[in-house]
């Protein structure tokens, strides 16, 4: 099985911490040169310093605010003017929770620009280089809500579903060029964001964090939360030559929690 990413360049969005950093870590272990993108310079520098360089990789970072479409456009334009990008990981934090009937119009617009529009800006910038190299992997980190909508994630679920459809359509356009487009759907994964969610649930229900966590993973067949590196490994596989015929799919990495085939 060919998992080597030696000589490949990957752009990983939202990669200063959490799932994005876990993805970058796994890609670097397979030999990729990683370009991290996020807002926090200190966290980005620490993240870059943590990545493997056993295959003489060169890692770097770009500071960018994903709420600013023009900044994203300028940043990716600068990158592709200097090199081809073989792997693009679209990853950005989700909108706040809440039921859809109470959502404001501006919340949808903000989330749509942060996710779908930015993803499209990034993808259209790297596609020419992928075609030239005859190798491309576009991987969108979205949500299991695209399989079964979650009532408490009204805005997020709506926009994430749009991203999933966009990815599927893009896979039709690009497959002939050896460019695959896939969506990866995280479940409850042990990150800082999950810890904050557990704390919030515990406070709302006036129970301990341990009890709140147990309640959350009780409907996961594996009876535990996922590890960030487990999610990163799936993304790294999809980025590799071994996944060359996996295209246009949405893969939950959630311990079996999503109740859809």
C-alpha cells in the first residue's frame, strides 16, 4: 500500500490546534510538506515546530482569518504563485449552536462565507496546480449532520450540507484529472472544543463533567470519544496514493454513532 506523501505539499486550514493540527501531524508523518493556516501566530509557530521532518520536509504557516474572504483569496494566491499544492484540507470551526427557527439571516450569511465560499476560493486556486501535477486531494472536514441533521445545530447543519453537496459535485468535475474530493465527518473527538461542550452541558444540567461525558458517549457503540489522531489518520489515508479510487464520498469518523448506513 502506497501511503507516501514525500514530495507532496499540503495546505491545512484551521490547523493551529485540534483536528486541523492532528491532520497536519499525520500528513507530516507520511512525508508531506505542510503549510498551516489559522489566525493565532503563536499557536501556528508551535504547531509547525511539532511536525515531523524525518523526510527533510519544509513546513510553514500563514496567518489568515477565515471570516475574511479576501484575506483567504490573497493568502492562497500567494502560496500557489510559488508552488503547486497537492493536498487541500478545508477545515474551519463551526457556527454556534441553536435551533434553525431562531437563527438570524446574518448567521447563515456569515457561516456560508466562512465555509462554502472560502472552500471554493481555496479549491479553485489550487486546482490548476493539481491538474498540472496530475495529483490532487481536496478533503473537507464537515459534520455528521450531513447524514442526519442535528436539531441543535441549525445554521451549521444547513451550511455543512451545502458544503457536502459542493464537494460531491466537485468530485464529478475533477475525477478525470486524478483529483479526488471527499468529505470527512467528525463525531465527538477529544479536543479542546469537546471539553468546552462537556463543561457547558454539565453546567446546564447541574451534573459533574464525568457524568456529562458519560451521557454524551452512551450512544456511541464504542463507548468512548474519538482521538484526534484517529481522525487525522483517516484524512491522511484519503490524501495518499492508496486512496486514488475513493472519490465523492462522505465518511463519518464517529465510532458508529451516526444512525445511517
